[in-house]
C-alpha cells in the first residue's frame, strides 16, 4: 500500500451472536461485529452487526451523513447484518456504499435479496430496503477473489469454515 502510515482500525463491535452493550461490557465492547479500516483515503467496513449503528452516528455528526466506502460481509448470519437497517449513511442517496458478499451461491441467495426480502421487509422491519438502494450497490463474488481497490489497497478473500459458509479478508 502506498500510504501505510495512514492505516487505522476501529472495532465498533466484537461480540458474538447477542449484543449486550452496557456498563459490564465497556472495556471489551458489547455490540456485534463491525470493523472500520481506513487506508489512506479509503474506508473499508467489515460486517454490519449492531456496532455499525455507532459508526453511522459518528458519520452523521462528523461527516454530514455522507459516506463513500466498501462494506464487506464475512457472512450474513443475523449478528453480522442486524445493524444495517440502523446505519444512517445508507439513507442518504448521495452516499456511495458498495456492499460485498463472497459466501453466497448467487442463485438461491444473493446479498441484495437477503437484505431486501429477509432483513428489511414487513413484518420483520417496517422500513423498506428501497430507501437505501440509491446509496448502495450490491456485489456478490466467489470467495477467493482479490480486490485491488483505489489508493493501492489490496484485499484478499478466502473461504472460512463456518456454518453456511463465510469469507475471510486479508488487507
């Protein structure tokens, strides 16, 4: 990477299946998985557990709710996607968020379908996914792919041993 001095990682959520924020989890965090990496000017988010809501709040307050980022899902179990409907920047049509998933077969399950027909659909969630679609682009890929992102950022993917499949990342 050309600008390795400007690499940072923030863990917005690290819990397993059940979010449990509160005084007892202040030291280690109580939200489900969400990591934010900045590589120079490039922002990469890994997973959209409940921790992504706090990241969205920060972007809303400090950056005018405008986001240009790649969001990579390790997998789409509920604890890794449940914060997505509460991620404020997705409701700004001027945001540009590229959502990536490499563990789905693309035939019976695809990322846009999981979000639009399972996560953000009545009666499960009252806000339709159509409200985030102007800010989002959905990409399904085969795990094992290498992404060469702007700014010299290279992201390698690899399959993980996890129920229903998962994809790991090396950046």
